[in-house]
């Protein structure tokens, strides 16, 4: 039996662990591990030395404006290259993760599964997008086009799926919700997670590039609130540098760790293992993969009930979600209630890891997506058979050659 052939559509190099924070890499990796043939519809060639020099020179140049003639020309060229590749390497299904731009000019009869963590409308409402009117209109047009071309839509949260249904008039039965996984090559063993010894020090971990949007000041206020109550708390911030006013002897800042560098990845893993809570009082977030990573280490997540987070976090199971209006004292209360009771905390650690093992990993994601692919393919076959039967009945038996 021939393996399922999936065309992976992305303008990014999905073998690059930095592309979309490594998510595209882990997507294609998990699909291949299910014995699916993944066909990259973008050239995966290593750049020549001349191309590297050119890329370096162009780094400071602005990208083509969204919807500009140059942007459209590049989009059409990309689509033409993809269509040429499809003519030489047939695919059963095209998988298009966050690829609204790539789908804009692509013409194909192959069924398309389009995946995203939000719709453009949601991005406009919850993120500060630096787009003028023309760019916003073009981005909206791209989103409508991608959604209309897709046979099936896959979103990482109910929040995003509901927007596709209500804002883009997608039939509910054309939408699937599948949670993302943790971008980890070697998650810790269950034994290692459960053997972690709790100490009197309450260690908080914050990982994020955008201090303001990720709610960094509330994480800092939580540290102060815990210490005011006599709790020996520490906060480690990874990925950004807080403004000057956020300083404390128990605040440690690590501006950047590259997950692709082994010793830096190990350093981050050790922070996950040694911490007691992952805190991210975010103001807006779609489906933070870092939550999946935290749960892989048995680390409960303390966060905000905004956007798509409720599809990842269940109160009392793998963390707690607080309202957007919550203060640092409120976050401290949630932490104290669990940290002060050893039995309760150990139960929360265990159930956080269970949520990773059963839901928030790429193997489970690939398993569910595999079913989506097969369902799309089956529907395509049924439609073709129905068309042939209809044509046969209208034209008579002599005018249709059996396929």
C-alpha cells in the first residue's frame, strides 16, 4: 500500500528550527514519524555562499509591502514554482500551516488542509499590527482566499475555530481543533519529573520575548507579593530584558537562550526542571507552545484566561487561568494555595505531566491530523465517484468510460 503523500506548503524552510519558533520543524518531523511521505513544496537547498552574503546585505532592507506589485509578483512566482513541483511530484493532500500568503495564487485540484493558530481578524483585534489600510485589506483578502480554498481547516484552539466559523462563515463541520505539542527533542522522563524535590524556595519561571504583552510586570508584582508574605520566592526571566524599573535581588534575567545550541537548550531544560511554577500573565496569546513544554517538565502554568489559552490550560489540572484584571496579589494567591500544600502541589505536577503525555505533544497532534488527511482524501474520492455516477446517469452508459 502506498504511503500517504503530504505536500508541505510553506515559504519558510521547515527544516530550520528557527522557522516559526521551530514549530514547522516539529510538525514535519512528527508527520514523518507516522510513516507519512512529506514532500516539501519549497526548495530545501542550503544557500550558497553568495546567497548568504546577499541575505546579509538585504537584512536591513524592508520586505516588500503587503499587497504591493513586488509582493504580488513574488507571490505569483512562488505559486508557479509550487505548481511545477506538484506536476513532477504528485501529492494526495496539501498541508498549509499558517500559509495564507502561499495559498493566495496557488491553483490546484488537490485537497488542502489549512492550519493556523488564529484568524487575521483575531490578530487585528488582539495584537498591535503595524499595517496601514492597504496592507490590512490585503491581509484580510489573503485570509478569506486561503479559507475558501481549504477543504479542511485546523486550528489550535476553540477561540480561533469559532472566529473562522463566525467571522469567515466556515461550516462547523469543516473545522477541526487540534492542540500543538512541545518543541522538545528529548522531553524528560516521567520518573525524572516526579523525582523533583520540593524546597522551601518558590521558583518562578517566565519565558517570553515581549515583556509588556506577555505580562512581565505582573510576574514581577507576583514575586514582590510572595516575598511580602514571607515566602522565599525567586523569578527567572528568559527571552527579554525588563525595563530599568524592574530590578530585584531575587530577579534573574537571561536575555536570550538559543534552543538550537545544545548547552543553551540544556540550560533552559534545567530551568524548567528546577522551577515550581511557569508564570505568564499574558495580555494576548494564541496557543503558547511554551505551555506544552512547561507541562512536559511537570511545571504547572499560571496564566491569563485570554484568547486561545483555555484550550491548553484547565484550572486545577495543568495550571490556573486568572482573569485579565488579576493583579500580582491574585497570582500570588493562586501560587500560595498550591505551593503551601505539598500533597496538592505534587498532584498538580503529576496531572500537568499527564496533560502533556495525553494531549500536548506532537505525536498526538500528528495522529489527529493524520485522521484529518484521510478524511479529506476520502471525501475527495467520494465526490469524484458521485460526479462520475451523476454524469453516467445523465449521459447514458455509452458516453462515459469507466475510470
